[in-house]
C-alpha cells in the first residue's frame, strides 16, 4: 500500500475506512482499525463527518469510469474494424454521402429515466426534441443532441403505446395513444399542455400517425390523425375539433400498426389477423390485402419514392413508378421472424430472412437504398435494396433486451410544411423535394430506438 500511495493518501484512505465503518454501525471494527493504525483522539466526530461518504463516492466513480472505458474501447474497436475494412475511396464517399450512412454501436446516447419498457419514440420535425412513450404511463421529452431529459409528460392512466409529432402548418403537436383507450394531443409550444383528449376506441389504441396534408376530403391541411386499435378498427380524427370523422373496419383482429402515405392519400395497416391492408384514406375503402405471413404482423412501412428504382428492379419492372405516386411499395414485419416486401397491388416481391425473433419495427432509409428493422433478437438489421434485399449490416446487442421501436430523424427541408415524421421514412411530410437539384435530401443521420431494457438509444453519425 505504502508503495502505491503517498503517506498523505494512505492517511486519507484510513480515515475514510474508519468513517465508513462507523456509519455502517460497525464500532468494534472501526475501533480495532484505529488502534491498529494508531489513530487516536484526533479522529473526532467532526473528522468522521468530513470523511463520511468519501469511500462510496470514490467507489461509484471508479465503477462509472470503468463503464465509460469499456464503452470507449467498444467504440474504438468498431472504428478500427471499419478502418481495417475500408479503402480511402469508400471512406471518402461515406463521409460525404448521408444516403450511405447506417447506424453502428455504440450508441451516441443512452437515455435513461423510464421505469417500465419503452414502446415508442418520435422526433420533433424541427427541434432536437425526441419523445418516448412507455408502459410506465409517461411520455418523456429528451434533447437528443445533448442526451438530456427535458421533461416528463403525464396524463395517461395506462401504458403509452405510440407517439407522433405533426399537425397543422406552423403548429406542431404531439399525439399519444394508450391502453387507457384514449388519444391525447399535447402542445409543445405550451410546455406540452394536454389540449385535447379523443375518446372513442373500445380497446387499447396501438398506433397513431398524423396524416400529411393533401388527403382528399381533408377539412384543412395537416389536421387529420389516424389511429389503430385492438377494437379491430382504424379511426380518422380531426385534431382541431377532436371529432372522429371516419371509422374504417376490415381487420378481423387487433390492428397493431398504421402508417399513411407521404401525400395522405393511402393508409396501410397490419395486425393480429396476419394481414396488412391498404386503404383509401378519403373513402375508407380497402384497396388490397397483403397475405403471406404466418403470424401476427407487428409493423408496416411505406417505401419513400427514393427507393422506387431499387424496389422496381427487385420486382422485375422495367421502369420505376413516378416519384409523385404514393403507396407503390410496402414492407411488413411479423412475429414469424420475416420481413416481406410487396408492391402496392399486394404482390409479394421478396421475403427477407435473418432475424431470430419477432420483427417489431421497420423504417426505410431516407436515401432510399436501405430498409432497417428492429427485433426482439436485440438487433437492428440493415437490408440493402440494391443487393436483392441482402442484410449488409447487423447492429448486435443494439439493446440489452427486445428492441420495440425505431424512428429516423426527419430530414431538414427549407420552407416545408411543419408536419412530423408522419410516414417514418425521414422526410418532413414524407415528400421528396424538387428544390434539391442535386437529388440529395438534407438527411439527418440520426436514429432513435426504444427497448424493454428501459433505455432509449440515439445512434448518430
């Protein structure tokens, strides 16, 4: 000990040990140590108070630093592996082209505060705010750039199952839905005050999305919301009045997920009846049914126009559909551990196999080249649509437990309507912007995931 510590350090340690033993109600052991070390009456109550707690503080900081060292070593190994496998050209291209960016471990931030499993995440379309919902009945708002908790939003009485940012131009709202049968609207500009509660569903409300402006029959732009429920129905709501303007029925069981097309014309839903379904948002009529999964379909994603050329080639089409056309290709993820790619007429294009457990969430890369999936096997997988859907990257142990949700930060587009990441593929309001002559969206290379391990993770370039 004397060889490692200076006499002064050794004295400090001895006094901290005696103070710790005294506070732990071990007076005999403390007295024996004092006698052994010849520390006499100079160690009074004032000295004991001064040194009390020092040992615990030092101990916890050592553990924290060890954890940080391990994280940095893992990151270093990941970067070294990337360097070893990269050529100067590929490195240059990757650094320049966000369309080729994919998430990798370790996450930039691990956000901890929820007390029960996390079910959903959503990015604010403009600010660096991230909302997460949990079975603990709360919504938490984080600053994803700083990795800090901004506030906890309370109001639901049972687990929060989904959240989404969106709403009228210039008036972004946060919508949430819950097992308590309600949908709630919160105003981010007024400290996330609950401005409206929408009752109407007869069972848990599983999913919610703002419908982008442009939907036929919309009372006004950006005012519509679609919800999916365990009561087997979809409902379309007017957020300004709180009224349910349409109820869509057709699923034979719990509807797990719903997503609108970038122009608001179509809705795709999926559920426990092992099907996904495409609906006309204005009329509520079913356009087609996607049949092929052998278990519950947990999630759906609509391909952005930027992925049309790759998916068209995969489907054997000579020419891709026009970029202005919506709901041309759909991805579904199921408890049968597979992801299926379909065209908008219900024809199966490709089945992607690789996950070892239920697929819980899907998101298309805003650049159009990849599809990302999150699963109960604790991984995120990246599928390359230009290589016949081959899995080209797996983020192993993305979380310590089931990964329940994944969202991509919406792309920053000048003079865009202020709607959230309504279709989950990154573009604000889902659109591909004509004012981008180089054909490059201003893609934000940021992904958020949530898990049963109580953590929200942010993966960023």
